[in-house]
C-alpha cells in the first residue's frame, strides 16, 4: 500500500503509528476499516516513467525494468516484464527451432506496443488519483469528478477492468 506525500519527505520521520494514522485518515469510513499489522518496508517513491526505445541493441534485448518503468498506480510493472519475456521467448524459440529471426527483429515493436498503452494508462491513473501539491480548488473538483465518473459508469468500470487485466470485458 502507498499514499501520496511530498517526495522530499524523510522516511526516517515516519514511524509505524504515523503511517497507520495516515492510512486510516484516507481509508476508514463508509464501512471500511483497515486491518493493521507490522510495516515491513518504508520508502518515499518518486513516481516516474521511463521507456528505452528500441528495446534491442544488436544481440542485447532489454526487458522489464531495464527497458521501462511505470509508477505503481497502474500496477503494470510486473505484467509488462512478463509480457516482455513472453515476446522475447517467442523470438528466441523461433530463432533456435526454425532459424527465423523475424520475431526477434520485431521484438521491440511488439513489446513497446503494450508498454506505451500501459504508460498511458498509468499516467491517467496517476493524474486521476494523485493531486499535485499546487492544485487549486477547480483542479481538485475536476479530478474528483473524473474519478466519480469512472466508478459510477459501467463503461468506466469495464475500461478499468480491461486496462488492468488486459482482457476484454463486457460492460453490464
């Protein structure tokens, strides 16, 4: 779990009680109550995105965090890494079993197609769920309106489900 704080925060100033108080203030209510436990790891994580393109240089193929990063908001990092390995495996399998390099030649383009979609989704989620420090009242209200629109619309929920899982959904 994470919550938004100033990226200049000193993590040493956040003991477990302060962390749980912050989580409670953001989550508890409306029938929700956090179950607390030990805090196993603490860090101030700067939200950043990075994409190295192409994801290949000669016989060097980049995959996962070596090729791209996304903020944790979209929960896409591990899924992207696994997809990179799948796409790379297909190319290597074809190379070693049939002698064809066609899939290796298109590895970067095929992997980047999914990476750029995930970048867009993660950017959208981050800007919808995290308020910039300099946001004015209008920006906060617009952001809340966007979030409400997504969660109250069956099409919005279907989009979120599909974007998170990568599987097509039917809005019901």
